[in-house]
C-alpha cells in the first residue's frame, strides 16, 4: 500500500518546480510571451501556456515578472585568495563568486585572465571546483596570470604553446585567452595570445592599451584580431588607448568595419572602463554592445558598476531595448565563448533561470568618472535558479507562503 502511494506521488509531482505566468524572454529561441516553465532534474522540462501546477513539488508565482535565462557574465575576476601582491591572481582584489553572482541573477561567470598556464590548476581546485556558480576561465597569456606590476610586463612568460596546451587539458572550462595591461610598444602580447587562441581553437579577449603614444586601434581591430575575438572595455576612455568615439563625438569608421568582420564588442564596465561620453554617442550612432559584462572585482562592485543588473539597467537608460540587453547578457555571451548550451530556456537545457523585476521610476546611474545619468527602468533580481535549485530568492516567492 505504501509503495502504491509513493508511486502516485511520483506521478503527481513529475516536476520539481514550475514558474507560473511570467513573461518569458528567451532571445535565442525567439520567445517573448507569457508562459509557464517547468523544471525537473536540473533541466528545463516543459515550456507551455499552462502547466498543471499539481504536478510540481514547488510552484513560483512569476506573474508580472520577467523570466530569462541565467545571466552569463563574460568578464569578471574571481580567482580570489590572500597571496600578497597578487592582484587578481589568487589575490584580494578578486572575489569569491557565489557571494556576488546569484544575487544579480548571474549563473555563469568567466574569469578573464586571473590565471595563466602556470597557476590554472590552483584556480581550478581553489575556486572552480568549489563554487556553485558555473565558473569558466580565459587563460592569461602571461603564465603567472594577472598579478600586476612587472609580472604582467614579462614577455618571456608569454608562451603561446604552453598556454594552448593548458587550455587543451580543460576543454569547455578554459573558453578563451586574455591579454591585458601590457604597457610596452610591442605587439607581442596580442600576437602571442592570438597564436595561443589559434592552437587551442578558442577566442581571445583583449584589454587593450597602456603605451604612449597609443598603439593603433585600427590595426588591432582590422589586422591583429580574428573573427570571434573580443574587444572588452568598449566604452572606456583611458590613457594609452584610442577610443572608439573620436574627440568630435563620432564613431570611428573602422570600428563598424571591425564588427562587420566579426569582432565582438564587450562592455567590461569595471572600475575605470565605462564612461557616458563614449557609450552615449556610440549608442546614438547605432553601436550597442554585443555582450554586456561587469569586470567584477573588489573596486568595481563598490563603484559605479555595482553588479550585472545595474550595468544592464544603464544600457536600458541609453535606449537599449530590454530584449537586446537580455540577449547580450545571455545567448550572445554564450555564443562568444562557444557554449551554445548556455543562455537559453529551451526544453532540455540546464535550468539556469533568472527571474527579474522591472522597476519603473526615476533612477540614478554613475559612470567610472562620476558622471550621473538618469534612467526610468531598473532591473532587480527576484529569483535565481542554478541547475534547477533556488540559490537566490529576494522576497521569498519560492517559499510556501510566497506562492
């Protein structure tokens, strides 16, 4: 008799969770409609106009909310540790991911260059394998990673072959090569990163600039980088780097040509790499970002960047449609790192889900230089599912009393 009851219960509860009545926005699959979403065994089990709630162990009322794929932050620094003078490579400027991802509806984060081929195994053991957030990595072309100072200027530690060999050891986890912070006149760091990317079959992300006079941005975008390579900090204005918008406020023509040849333009907000005097005219001239990312680290999260949803809200304030902002933070980011199974809510996909509230009102946003801009929409993270498990619930909507 007891066995029969258990069988009936199993049949009655064929889903672990149903998100009921939310506006599902899934750009990859061309969906923008009010739908129910059912989750079972860590995957999306069903998407339909109406799913029988009696079949679910948990029902979440998502009416009036936006249901989107779990956000993919393409540029962050999460190789945290306490090593002295180690910056973002086992240093204190990086952050433990789980404390800063789920609360902003991020389920996948890419550490960009914190580790190199020498210390990636430490990063994997210390962070990747111990995090509930899906943590992926772009290896720094510097073997010792992003430790700052002279370490990142050491051309002798920029080995394309060894970097590619380490990437090949961990396919699917190592999703790119990063070059950053080099202050010399040589193109060697970029060229060696691209060579590593060629050998490993993965893209390169470039945090470009630092030399005076600046190296040619046109040469970088049209000749050095390949289709699918990523230019981060797209809306920065920093010493030692040519901006994408010139002094007259005009988008440089070769920037459009670079996009046409497949260069990916990423926000990479950070603590010093997003200014309205670049972003606003670029957006007005029809040049939104391909991907939205935070450049998350200790300084940026306490400055104008704050978190992923704040960055997305800034772009909404500059006229980016919410559908495009969601695409840039989900399927476009997943495509940029060749992880097409991420960033969508198709049946059979992993149940990484973000439930957002779109608040309307008057909000203030600040860039890295202190310029304030007003916006009228702001995104809040109500609920985050990672592999079907509730990992963030702002207002208790997944509890029995919140249904």
